[in-house]
C-alpha cells in the first residue's frame, strides 16, 4: 500500500517530451538530393522543413507539387530548417496564395513519438 | 397666413442642424509605412473639406507612419485615434450617449464611413460581419485570420436609438463582404455596401469605393450618389443599398449571380474552388441548372424583346456554367475515382512501402530512384532502408504504365497544371458578367423605383 501511494505521487511529475501536431500545406521540392517541404514560399514567412529518412519515400510522389497533410514537430513555434519528427498524412493540394494561414496550423499538443 | 406657416416651419426645427461624420478603418494591413487605404484617406479628406462645419471624427489605422502622415495632412482639424477595438467601442458609446442626451437630435444626421478589410459573416448568430482593426496582419481574407477585428453587430443599438429619435443615420461600409451590413438598415438608417456578403470589395482608383467618395458633394443624397457610381466600375463585386427598391432588386438577382462573380485572379482561388467542392459534396449541380434557368427567365422578362438587352449576359452566364460543370467533373473524378485512391504495398528486404494510384501516376520514378541512391546515410540500417526503397520503386513502373493507359485517369499528372488553368478562365467570364450585371441592376431598379412611394432613408440623407 505504501509503495502504491509512492508511485501515484511520483509518476505524474515525470517530465515527458512535448511535441505538436501540425496541419500543413506547401510545396515539396528536391534540394541537394533530398526532399524538403517549403511553406509560404517566396514570402517573408517562408519556412523549410526537413524530414527523417523514414518519411522520404512518402514524399517522393509529391516532388515538384503542392502537398497538404499533417506532421509532428518538436517545437511550438517552428523556425525554418526544423526537422519533422513524423509525417502522418500527405495528399495532393493546389496552391492558394491568399490563404497563408493554411500553410501551418497547430492542431494539438502530444507526447513525442519514438522514432 | 403664408408667412405664419413659414415661420412655424422654421421654428419647429432646431436652428443649427449638424452633420456628424466618422471616418473609420484602415486595419489588418501588413507591416510597412503605407496601406492600401492611403488614397481613400486623401479622398475622404477632400470630402470633409467640402463639408465645412461638419463634426468630424477620425479613427483610422495606427502603426503605419505613411498612412498616419496622410491622416494628419488631410484631417488637420480632426486628430486621428488609432482604429482599435477600444476606440471603436468608445466612439459608438459616445454617439449613443449623444443621442440619448439630445446632443444629436432629429435635425441632425450622422454618417459612419467604414473603410477597412471585412470578413464573411460568422456562423452562429452574427447578423453583420467583422471588420479589421489595427494590429495584426491578415492571412485569410475570408475570415480575417491573423488580424484583430470588431463585429459591426455593435452598431445595432445605435441604429435603434437613431430610429427612435428620428435621426438620419448612414452606414457606408466599403469593406470586403460588406453586404452583410445591410441588416443594420431601418426606416432611418441607410446602409450602403461596396459588395455582396459573399464577395470581396476592391480598393484603388476606379473602384466603387473611390468613385463613391469622389461623388460625395454637398446637396446630393446618398441614393443618387450610389446609383450614379454603381455602373462606373466593373470589378467582380456587387454594390448594395438598403433603399426599398434597391433591396427588391438585390434580393432577386444577388442569389442567382453569386456563383458567377467568383473569379480566380481578383478573388482568392479558395472562394471559387471551395464553391465548386461544396457543389460536388452537396450534390447541388442539378439545383445550379434550375437556378440558371430562373436567371435566364428573369432576363427574358426584364428585357425588351426586340432589343435583347441582356443577350451578352445570358451568353456569359451560360458559358460560365459550362466551365463550372467542367471543373466539377474534373474535381469529382480526381477526388473519388477508385483507380486513383486504391493503395498497394510493395516490399523488399523485409521493408514495405505503400502507395496509392494517384501517388504512383504522379511520381517521377527515375528521380525518386536517384534520391534513394544519393541519400546520405549515417548507419548501415539507413543504407539498407534506402536500398529496399530503391528496389520497390522499380516495381512501381508497370502499375504506372497501366494507369497512364487508362483514359479516365491518365490526365491526373496534368491536373495540377490544368485545373488552375480552368480556374483562370473564370476571371474573364466573371468580369464580363459583372459588367453586364450593372446594366441589369440599373434597368430593374428603374422599373422598381418608378412608382415607389415607400420611405427611403438613403434619399433622405442629403450631404
């Protein structure tokens, strides 16, 4: 009984890595032999995202095209060059230059996946 | 007796009727020194100069040095306060208390001129729409995401007070989606909107808003000014007025013309594309044909049979409907074709990769193989991963050839180039329709107002 209470009190305080689910729209491009995603390209808010090797095959059909989907990032406010932890959804999209807000939408906070 | 009547008429009104004018807006713009509203600041300044003695309040922009410089230059007697939610609230409250205290009375008139960005009406009970205040920069012109904003629902109480006290009130809203403000109209309040509730408005010379300010001259009434400028621009907007005859015409034709005024270049592609996707998902293509038939019937009824006034409008809407059907068919095929949505798994060396038909048909397989072969690897397991992937990519070629041989889906790789091309064709048609719509509106309005005896607060509001 004593040990049960010890666990109950200590476990919730254990720090977990925090990640965020994002919805994205952007262009997939090949740069130096790698696929990257560029959101809001050619604007002051342009950001480039790099991917883990596990996700490279998922990006291949979208090279040179506009894509939309969801990915997991380790940061709340990602900067250009942030590495995507996991690409969870991807589909074809068409550019919409006036709706920049769709480029990157934070969905929810999650525990970071193990990759 | 005549002299007595004249004297009674003179003394039954306060001797000093006052014009109260508020110039509001200039919000939602990106950082920088200038805004797209700068020319309107100058135009409205010229209007105020033509109205000596008017009580002018300016609450505009804030944070753009060039625009603020123009405000100081053009409104030397009316210091500007930034257009924030707090200042908007203070201004509306001040007018309300001035009316309640009789400082603004039935001999006076009050004009609110709103020149900023505007959102579509929000679902969930809003009766007008939100307009952008200063601070924040717009990322989405449909819902003003990224900007700060206030709801014009806040003006409802002011319109009620003005009506109860017999004060003439004009709300001129030249923002995008400003048709949503028409609901503020009542027997004493005239509302003029630069565009319909589902369309963008436009700024700059030659547009409805700039022409309207230029024609605002002492002695003219708002009804006449509106109708004198409505025909002068041919943007894909839909200027509206709350006069009874104006409302009759708008109620008849705006719902029928709404979808034909969506274009690619001047409106966001999302508005046109969203409307097409919505028509597919709600299966409303049949309704669209019925609505087109209603519009054609209406044109036949309005026009003089011998001169076929609206032949060009009939042709343009019919052509646009054919284009919409092409867009609907192409998107429907792309969204739902099972050949494209089918997924298959390809494995090698214990690793499997899944691709859909549309991914395979769109993929540049040799380029992907090159990426797999050139990938920088840090560990043996990464090297094995890329080797497995390169091998499975080579297995995709027969499936891709099969898909390209299927005429129903072979066009998919070009969809990304072709579909926006289709959307761009809408620009030319929408502008033609907009130009012809002006003539239709004028003719219907002349017919509707010819023997109209209903009170018209827009006619009663004389500058």
